[in-house]
C-alpha cells in the first residue's frame, strides 16, 4: 500500500483551491449534517475539514472512532464553514489504523485530564495542541542554542553517561551493576568537558544527566537535560556573557518563530533586556538582611531566601562571587580574595537555571581542594592526568534546559515540558 502524502495540511490554504492532494492524519471529529458527512483531520502541521462523498466512503467512516488514522485523496475547494478557509472534497478515503476506545485521555482537551493521566498516555497527549506547542517550542529552543554556540565557535560533543567513578563527588549518584563492576550514571559532564578543552578548546554538550535526589518539587527531576559548555581562554564573566546571549537569543527565536504556539499557550515571549543584572553574594546577603532575614556570611541561600530575592529581582539576574566553601572542588578562587570564588548562578526570580564558573587548572590546587572537601584525590587521578598535558585556563557552566523551558512557557512544573519525565515516583512510561 502506498503511504505517501502530497502535502502536509499546514501547507494548504485558500489559494490551494482546485489542487488534487493526498493528505493523511488522525480524525479529530466527525459530523453528519443532513446528507453530508464532514471529518476534521489533523496532522502535526495543521487541521483540515474533509467533505466525505461517495456511498462507500461515507459507509467506511460512519462508525470510525475519533483519533483513527486515515489517508484522503481529494481536491481542495471553497468552504462555507466559518472555522476553515478551505476544505477537501474526498475521492478516496483509506483507513490506516483504528483507534480503540475508550482512550485514556481526551486529546482534544475538551475534558481536562490531570497531569498524571496525561503523562501516562504521553504520546496521545501530544495530539493536544497545548502539549504539542510546548514540544515545538522546545525543539526551537534547542535549535537556537545550537546555532548560537556553533556561531561562537563551540564544538558539539558527546560524553559517557555510564561512568566508573563519581564525577563531582557527592552522594546523589545512581549506581548500577556493570557486568562484575560497579558503575554510576553521570550527574554532569563536568570532568570530561574540562578535559576536552585540552584538544577542542571550546565544547558544548546537550544531554540527559542523572541525580539520585528524592526531591519532590516542580523543578527537580532525577533525569534532566543539561546544556553544558566549557571554554578555554575565557574567565567566568566571559562565559556568563555567553550564557546571557544564548538565553536572550532563545527568547528572540521563539518570539519570531513560534507565533501559533505562543497563541495556543497564551504567552508572549520577548527577548529579555541584556546585560542581566549581576548581584554579588555579599549584596544578596545584605539585601536579605534588610528584609529581616539575617544570614551569616558564608551561609548557603536556601529556597526561602531565593524566593525573597526573587521578589526583589524579577526576571533574569546573575548571583556572582559565592564563598569558596559553598562551591565544588573544581571552582577557582578570586584573585583578590581567596575566600570568594569566580562563580555564578543564573537566576530567574527564585529559580536557579544555571551554575558555572572559572575552573582551577593547577592539578595540585585541585588535589588540595578535593582533600579539603573530604574527597579522595586518588579517585580522580585519571582526570587529573589531563592537567599535566598543557591544560588551558578555562570556564564553563551547566544550564537546566527543562527549567529554561518552564520559564519560556510559563509552566511551573518541569514535568509538563519533558516528554517522559523521571522523578522519584515516576519510572514509567
Ligand atoms: P548544577 O548541579 O548546579 O551544576 O546543575 C546545573 C543546572 O542543571 C539544572 N539541574 C536540574 N534540573 C532539574 N532537575 C534536577 N535534579 C537538576 N539538577 C540540576 C539546574 C542547575 O542550575 N557541573 C556543574 C555545572 C558547571 O559548573 O559547569 C553542575 O552540574 O538548572
């Protein structure tokens, strides 16, 4: 059987009148008006009205369940319908796949389904135009990020996700049996991306990483998508600027390329003003103090503190120059104050979107920091060898794509912007 289509529905419009076409998609609606039978058929690009003519065709579709897949050969013609600018008069209708009812969710969205039911039937949920819009926007965001990074001279890489030892230290690693050995799922490409600056200078990776954290919040997943970069001959504020450009370009790209999706989601995406505000950790502590939250210099900023800061600074801003003791072993100290670090977080209100900084490139300093943090330098010798091969000074960051998507779409729960989210409770589908 021939499966070809001559057109996607989105390619057709009123000026296609008279054209012979073959389109295909799923039946969204079926209406009988007197002697006429109308189908609404959708593909991923759009929706069309089909006038079913011919006794055999009418008989075929009479009891056809909605969401079944059909192929229509017909001619584009004028329509009297107010919802469409054209319709297709069918000559031939082929039923390619029958949907079995009852369906687990109503993909048209007339009946509201809760998020769990929708995630359990995710593939079908994509026929809901709201859900589809989210993932079209995600696709565009990824395209824009890749374009900006490639234009800036970064090379895309893929690093292993099955690793033999903890990449960043810490306890939040998933472990697995790797034949007769112990292995882990990577929490970040941190060590690899740093090593790769030795040969590739500036690299980026967009991939899934894993955190064994039993966090039940709208912003934590056990598998999340991270955009990571690492660049030589750049200091921490240089890579912060790269991040700012990427984020602003993503917003502009969506603003210009996703009009329909914005309408469906009732959002109005605009390129944010740059440069984003840069607030030092010290300033943040002082601002919180004025709000009646007294923190010791060196205390970490907890969720409640970030929420307060988010009230003071809406939108994007960088929190820079964190105390060294709050930062991982690979972060570089500031030249004028060794207790402070060359580091930053990118915030959107209370939400942390990214963290990054300048890295230590002296292996002996890294060994000392590992020991200070209770980690065993001998576990990192494979990594540290690369630092003797002419390691350039370098900086980088990791950006949570799912969180960025949640800011873009104004949807709080990251589960909604991930196709098959993984959290402590959800392992299927
Ligand atoms: P960090 O651990 O801060 O830094 O992670 C970077 C960004 O990744 C996102 N993120 C998450 N998103 C959803 N669910 C999670 N469980 C989760 N964990 C992290 C956040 C966060 O800001 N190696 C460093 C980055 C670097 O310095 O290059 C790192 O992993 O948006």
